C-alpha cells in the first residue's frame, strides 16, 4: 500500500498516534493524558480523530476502563513502530545538525589498536565529549565486511586497501624496525641494509594479519627466497617479541609498537634500516559518499595533529 493512501480524505497525525499509543499503554484516559502532557479532552478528541481518519474503532470506552478493540490491538503495535521510526529519524537529523554527537563505531586492526588508541581516546574525550565512540578490534577482512554491511562506521588500519566503495583518509607513515636479541650482531645498528632479511630467522604473525603480508612483501623486495624458513606461531605482536626474547629469531615491528612491546624485556634490542626504510601507511577508511564524510575528514585532520607526538610522519589527506 502506498504511504500516500488516504483514509476518508484524512491522514493520521503524529499527535493522534502519540495519543492513541498512550491510551494503548495505560488503558486509562486520565493517566494517558498525564503521561504525554495533554489535557484529557484533547487526548480523547485526538483518539476519536484517529478512528475517523482510519475508519475503524480502536477503543471501547466503558465507565470504568478502556479496552482496545481487536483492530486497536493491531494498530497499537504498528503505531509504536511508527513512533519509534520517527524518533530515530529525529535523532539522525539532530546528528546531522550537530556533528561529533551520537554513536561512532570504529574498527581497528590489532597491530594498531594498543599503540594508537590511547591518543585516539584522549582526543575524543577532550575535543568531542558528546561523541559515543565504540571500538571494535578485528582483522582487516572482518573490518571491511563490517564497513560494507553498515555494522561499522569508520576503520583505522593499514592501507592501501584497493577496495571499491571505500575512501581512505591517510594519517601517517611509520618505519619498520628489527627487534633482535641483545647479543645479535645487528642489534643497535642504524644502517641495516634490507638484504639482511634474506638469511634472518624471521618470526611473523599468523595468517590473516595484514602486518604479516606487509612483512613478507618487504622480505621479497629484499630478495629473500620464497620458502625461506619463517616461523608463524604468534597471534599477536606481544607473543612475537617474547619469542625473540627467547632466542628463536628476529621480527619486524612498526615503530609505534616498539616502546610498548620491547620495554618489558631489557635484553631486547632494535635495529634501524638504512634509508629508505620499509614502512607502512595508516589511515582512516569510510564508505565512499558516507553521510558523515565531512565529520570523518575533520576527525582525520585532528588525528594527524594528535598523533604527531608518535615516531611517525604525518601524511596530508
């Protein structure tokens, strides 16, 4: 049925629907009128007008109480749904008028979350106190599925993604460093050639982590042979670093993770690559044409400033 269908030449009004919903909830005209701040005669008139507009009796009035007719029971359920939808519409309009309010569902990859979230959360708390930020830590494939399905609003992850329908808002680039046992010959060096990766016993994350793929790309660029031994038993960077501390090999860490992950063990050392060092780019990602595009773009600009204190190189959008 078309939403423009007319009943007796009249359309139900929101005031009539609210009045009837109150009566259906309280089954008492005086209580219903008090609940919605309407006089009892006005409430009774609104319900009568709704019955006239719909061409059906909704309530049975007795001297003691109010009963819903069978038709009234069905219409009451639909009325509640209509009023809820109108409420959601008004909330959306309010959010559009006032950016950085309401819920923002942010997806973050595991190799970014522990190192960037403190700065992100501090920025939101200080600059956008009305924003209800909800954080979801997942791997890249799951995040992209959530963005496409509308489960997530914005992503914080490594790019490029090469995904149609996704717009990237670059934040910064960061170098990779080697994490090594303190007695390793490369420990502490600032000019390690990439070719050193060819023979190192390298520890990487499990399948599904984009950081694993990036590390393998770096190794291929360095000339590491396909099939060279790579241990892939770690689900997170903290475990990787502990494996290094145990003497099982070396690993690659993004610079934002180094202080957190290596600070627990004084026996660990890092090594810096010679310029140009291998690096990764971190960005926000949103659905192309998102209704909150201007808001997300402004957030990206604010994040570039907030993250400048980290060992990264900001990248303009």
